[in-house]
């Protein structure tokens, strides 16, 4: 009795444990399949954004679908070289007018002819036939070249995936920089508002103490109102750029926490045009795609020329047939077939000319694109150098503007002058902060452009 009780307890415990494990498993599966919630916060670096867009952007997924279609076309072209097997089963009945029979059977003198000269219905003849047929191409140079061309199309489609991924990564990098710029501008406008608020407080204190005038208060409050209006605009821009970034990355509208800041990104990159040009010549997927498509067009032209050559194949057909009510008898048909095209009204020549012209067009476009790539690399390197100098100049201007505000503020607090100088200095500081943000953004955008030009944007940090 006790043993039976313990066995039941153990069985119940194992069952409950199994149920709990299954519930946990299905819960994990369901949570893994759920889309990212809109209240989720995602931490992103610039490199994360670049690689995420290159992986799941809608345009990239569409390009991968085109690769699958190109691979399917390889299978279609390869079928011309593989055995072709078919089977057929037929039950048929037929009748014939004896007057249409192509042979006249002579009859002996005084006897009736075999068939009525006026015609009669012969049959019906009901027959059953079941057979299988197989054919195999032994020699077809055009079909082999078509397979090579289809494989080249697959390689070109893969290169298109890389090019689309690079474009998506570049767009994501620029969207990421737009968010960083909006954050930096918002922080600058917060600092401007804080300074304007402090100046209002100083002016009001001096007015109450009898050392200031109402004009200073009015002027300071006007400056504060303008700073708050700019802050509202900056806040809206900050939120809008995050929406654009989510759309570029192919994500739902989620909250982003950007790990990087404009000031923390690499700012000492020294471009090497020789290295960048060498990298571009090997990495640019758009150039590779055009060259592969030109190669595929040439292969298609060769395949069409190959259609002028003879093809050799074998075939075999075997099955059972009977007239209903009689025994089945095996029948077969086999042979070797040589086919030689002679004249098709110059259709092949026109098709060859079309593919040759297509290949020439693609080669011209590839050559022009290589020249454009060289120009892009040189322009990006030039912009990177000039923007680096602009960042240094903007930092110096910001430092001087901060000194100007500090000195004017000291004079205003000491009652030596009104707050007109402080407000003028604060406007200069506002412009200096914005200029530095723009210079840093331009520098990072040039760094992204150089990486895109040399085809290495996926390695961007």
C-alpha cells in the first residue's frame, strides 16, 4: 500500500514537472516570436546601427529574395542537361470510316470487296496504353553556357545584396548622426536657456537692489523667451530624428538610447587616399555587380552562338498496350537523335547582337562608376581633412565665446555695464555652440562617406 502511494506521488510529481517545463518552453517561444514592443529601449552604437540596417533593412531583404530567384533560374537552366522522365496512361476508343482507309484491298472475282465502297463504320476499337518515356541530352554546348550565365547572375545578385546593404548602412549611419546632432543641439539650447534664466535673475536682483534698470529685466526676459522657443524646436527635432532612425533600421517606433555622442566619436582619423582607393577597387559591390552582369550578358551571347552547333540526345519509350479483352503486350521505342539547326530567319544573330550591346552598356557603366568611386574617395578624404580643421576652429571660437560671456557677465554683476553686452555675448555663444555641433556632424558625415566610398562601411565603429 505504501509503495503504491509513493509511486503515485512520484508519478504526479514527474507529471507536474513535465507540465511546468512545457509551459516554460512555450512561454519562451512565444516571447521570442513577439515583435519588439513600442516601449522597449534599445541601446545603440554607431556600429550597431550600421550593421543592423545592413542586416534587416527592407531593401536588403528584397535583394536577398532576388538572389533566391536567381538561384531558382540556375535550377531551370540546369534541367536542360538532366534526364527527363515522364509517364502516360490512356484508355481510348476510336472508329473509322472504311471509305477513308488509305489502302484499297483487291477482292477475288465474284466476291464482295473487303470494305463497302460507299464506306462503313469500322470499330469501335477500345484500347488501353501505359508507358514511360525518358530522354537525356548528351551534348548541348548552348545549355551548358546558359547554366554558367545563370550562375554568374547569382553572383551579381549577391553583389547587389552587398551594395544595397552598404547603402542601407550608410543611410542608417547618417540617420544616427542626425540623432546625435539633434541631441547636441538640444543640450546647447538647454545651456542657452539656463544662462538666459540666470541673467533674468541677476537683472531682477539688481532692479530690486536699486542698482539696475527695468530695461535690463525686459531685455533679459526677451532673451529667455527666444531661448525657450529654440529649445522647443530642438526638442521636436530630437524626437523626430529618432523616428527617422527607427524607420531606417526597419524597427518599430521604439525608444533609443544612443551610446555614442558627437564629441566621443573618433575625431583623429587621418585619411590615406592610396589605401582607400585600393580598398574601393576590391570592396565596392556596385562595381562588382555591373561587371558580373556584363560577364553574364557575354555568356548569354556565347550560349546563343552555341545554338548553331548540333545537339545529341538519347530517348527511350516502353510500355504495355492492349485492345480491351485481349492480352497486354510490351512495346518500346528508342533511339539516338542528332539535331542540327540550319536557318531561323537570323533570329539568333539578332539575339546575339542584343546581348553584346547589353554587355557593352554594362561595361561602360562599370567604367564610369569606377571613375565616380575614385572621385567619391578623393572628395570624402578632402572633406574629412577640411572638416577636421573646421572642428578645431569651432572649438577655439566656442572657447572665446565662453570667455566673452564670462567677462560680460562679471561686468554686469558688478554694475559696470548693463546686460546688453551679456546678451550679445550669449547670442555669440549660441552661434558658437551650433557651429561646433555642425562641424562635428560634418566631420563624422565625412568619415561615413569615406567608409562608404571605399566599401568598408560595415566595419565602421
